[in-house]
C-alpha cells in the first residue's frame, strides 16, 4: 500500500510492503516477459477505455487485485466491459496473467505498480465500478495513514466514478472495518446500498470469492461486503 504527501492524495510518497515474494516459475516469468507488455497500461497519458481498447465501453478499476481471480471472473462475465487492475506484487501480477491466458480474456489491462498513479490519470466521471477487496489493513494506529481507505484516495475514487457508478469494498479485518465505516460516514457523495445486516454479511451476486476471502473463512473470520453508489452531483 502507499502513503501520500499531505495535501496531495495522488502523489506517491513511499511504497510500503513487499513487491516480490517467491521466485517466479517458468510460466510466470514468460507471462511477465511476453503477455504483460501487450496488455500493460501505458506509463503516460489519459487512461480511458478508448485509449486502452480502441472503443468506448464501461470501465472498471480494481485496486490491488491480488491473484486476479475476481477481476478475471468479472471480465469473463462482462465481455463488453473493460477491466483495469493495479497490483504492486509481481507474483500477483503473474497469477492474474495466468487467469487471463487460461480464459483468453481480451478485456483486461494491468498496471504493475501503484493504483493511484493510474486512477489519477483517469478522467473524472469515467468509471462504472471501482473495487477494493481485502486491502492490507495496516492494523496499528500509527500506520492508519497507509490505508487505502482514507480521505485522499477516497476523494480520488469519488471523482473518477460516474454518477450511479459503484464502489465495492470488502474486508475481513475488524480494525479496517471500523476505520472504513468511519471514513465513509463522512462521504456525502456516496449512498450506502444497505437496508439490513444481511446486505453486508452476504456476498452480492456477481462478486466472485477470492482466494484470500476463502482462506479467511476457512480460518473462521467474518467477511464484510460493502456497496456504495456515487450520487448525482
């Protein structure tokens, strides 16, 4: 995850956490070398559906896609939409590339790096969906500024979502849950799509279970699901 300079939520100050784990295996390295350059988000310029795919279509963005299984499932479900995912962990990027190759998904673009660098280059009101699923909780109070669910990044998410667009957030960590609810209670731009507890205790339709989520459940942890709609300006 990242921390950002005071007063500028889009400026990278420092990248926290690991960016690499186990050594890449043969297929993983091949995908990084051969497939990633073909579907990578360009390093400069506006990030739009037309710039990335040549056509105007609904645009989705996943922040920290992990191993990419949720992003791949959504892209398979919605072939006429374009999905952009950002992930700093190279092993996760390699895993996502494997999903893309195995399913022959032409509607995904990847950024190996910081999500807010890409989000900042998206035009305001251009996104139909933003996903933030099981982000690093940084549970210690002194690390709270490192969380993605903070006013600066949420300002950016709100700006880039179109009216009626949806922000989906999921966590299994109670500290992050309380922090996120505190942040989102202050956001007049968002409507929480929740009428009863079952709405945030049950995974919504079209929200594919990730490997991390399955692991959390297997270890007996509760998982919470949140859907927020961007209000009309």
